[in-house]
C-alpha cells in the first residue's frame, strides 16, 4: 500500500501542475446531464427546547455533526485529488479481525466525528432465525464491542449500563413490518451520552446497524413503554433512514451524468476509501484509448439481501469498452461494500459496454471527473458533509485541520466558467485573505480539479474560517458556499 500511496501522490502533484496550465474547457450541457441541487433533511425534535431545535438543525445543515474534531487523517496534500495510476488494481480492505476467531463475524457500525458511521466486522453470536433475531444479534454484538473498532471511530452504544434483564440482548426487542423495524431499548440507567456529538453519533450507529437487515430501510427507536426514545436531550419521534442521519444533502435518484466519448478498448478499475479525503470513496476506470470513452453514471436503490453482496444503494457506471474480468469484488470499507463487474461485449466488434455496480452503504453526493493520458473516468462518492456542496468540494485541508500561514486548498468544482472564489475570515469574521482560481473544467455537469495557494498575514492566528464558493454572475452572491473551520498555528 506504501507504493500505491506514493504513486497516488506523484500522479496528484503532476495533475496539479498540469491544471495551472490548462485553459478552462467548456462541455456543452447537451452532452452531459445532472440533476438540480437537492435540499437537506430535518428529522429531530426537542420538546420544551425550542432554541435547541434551531441549533441542532443548523448544525446538521452545515454538516457539523460533532462538537470537536478528534480525528486527524493522513491524506495527500496535493493541489488536485490523487488519482490511482493506470497500472493499479483494486485491493480489498481487510476488515478488523476479531479477538475471538471462533465467534461469528457480524457487520456493525461505529461513530465518526463529522462523518457518517463506518462499518466493521466484529465477533459475536449471530442468530439467523429471522429478521428480528438478526437485528438483535447485530445490536448485541455492537453493545459488547470494545475491540476491533476502526481507527478514528468510537462506540457510543458501549456506554449504557445493561442492568435490566440479564440477557444477552439487554432488554432489547425488535419487530419488523415491511421496510420498517421497531426496536425498543430497556435501559434503566439511561443512554449515558452527553451533548449533540455523542447523541448524534449514537443515533447514527443504531440506525445504520438496524437497517443493515435486508429489506429494512427505516428504524423506529423507542425506550421501553414509551412512544419514543430520549437520548440526552434528543427526542427520536419518528422513523429514521440512513439518509436522515448521514449528514449529507438529499441526492436525487434520477440524477445522471453521461458523456459522448469514444470506445475505451480494454478497461480496468481501481478504488480507494478515505485516502483522498475523509469520508470519500473513489472509483477510477482506466481505458486504453486515446480519448475518454463514452460513459454514463447514475444511482439506484440496492438491497440484494445476502451478506456476500451487501449495500443499500449502488452507482451504476457504464463504460464503452471491455474489462478483463467480471464478477463481484468485495471491499467492506464504508461506504464501499463491493463492485460487481458485468460484461456485454458486442459480437464482432471487440468492444461492448462494461457495467460496474458500485455497492454502497448509503447514497452520498457524487461527482464525476475525466482525465487524459491515460484516459480515465473518476467517480468520487461523498467526502466530509461540511466540505461539499452541489458545486464545490474541498478535499484539502480537512475540516478542523491545523494550517500554517501558507497552505493550499484543493478539490473539485462545477462552476460557471470554471471560476472558483475563496476567502479566509478570522474569528471576528474579518476577511484576511481572498482570491479566485480556475478549475480544469467549467460550465459542465462534469467536475474539474482546482488548487490555490493561500498566504495569510503573519498577524493572523487561532481559529479562522475558509470559504470556497461560486460568485453569482447575476449579483455576486455566494453560490454553493462551503465553510470549513481551520486553526492557524
């Protein structure tokens, strides 16, 4: 993996240098299609705490799910996102191994600061007698999990004191009706979480773990004998889906991006998760052709119902060309659960359409970038919710990162005439630095890479806010604004 990371960094730096010399390239809208910007979910209520409602809703809308960033990730600090080299091949991520190898491997979810939860296999006893039993098995395994937790993640569900029934299910009961699972928790000592960060993290863990059951997409969480659950000051008063708690804007399932390109010839693909930026899965198709091949990308619901072919959604990537192999490759590294490759080679032509079905835990906002030399189709899925909008994605620096007075900002953009605007504000909301830069592509459903060097005055220190946006051609207002808290050291 060290050589692959070095290859990514070298390729990324080369792409960054190339971006500086590229003139913005216009792609006609009739050749590429994308849905209109979505709206955000709101799903929690706080009786008798009206002001708390507003605070939580604003926090969710900004993607600020947690009070403190505890996680610092080692990602390539390059001007544009690192792209796997042409010779790279998909490498499945090994799940955490259980300290008790004789126990069943059970897939559950753990909380991460400012990001959706991440899944992992842990040891436990899996009761496969039906949906209710399987849900309780997952929750019981999560309740016991204190080892095998992925780096940077926590288990908020390990905190409640299980003193109720003396059974392995800690007084939990489950009832599945259609796509809805109702789970009651008898926790006499309370949930033992404090503040919005821990409360939201716990809710995310529970909803994702409950809905891992095939066919189940919504979860009702209740305290035994009550109409809802109260976690600290958070009242769960209606069914919740993964989309309700992930922290991302809603994604339109009808959205499609398509490009009329050439024939790709022989194809191969590579993947990464959390390598380019936290919470981001990257899928790259490399084509042995002079031009970017014809392709289309779209999202669909997915729920195959088998442990070996998991996920709740998929991105269907169809590329003109032929892959060397077909079948399912399992990754189990949230949000990427696996990739199914299906071949359909046209007789006599040597080149048909290859379909890649990217199995995903949840439906995150996704972006498509094309690159040349070699020809590649890059699909980025997710990223930190606070760092992305419908037209701006900031990959570096990461949310809450410590930066010097000289640092670079990089990511992807889909803005008018490729013009990306940025500014930095100090703790008093005074603009201390600002400017514009060009992405490698403009006025298109496709995204372009950008990088800009930021130089702050030496008098600036402490907490600052980076803002990246598109300046409206109509009135100069900020469109697709992304705000990232940073700390100047």
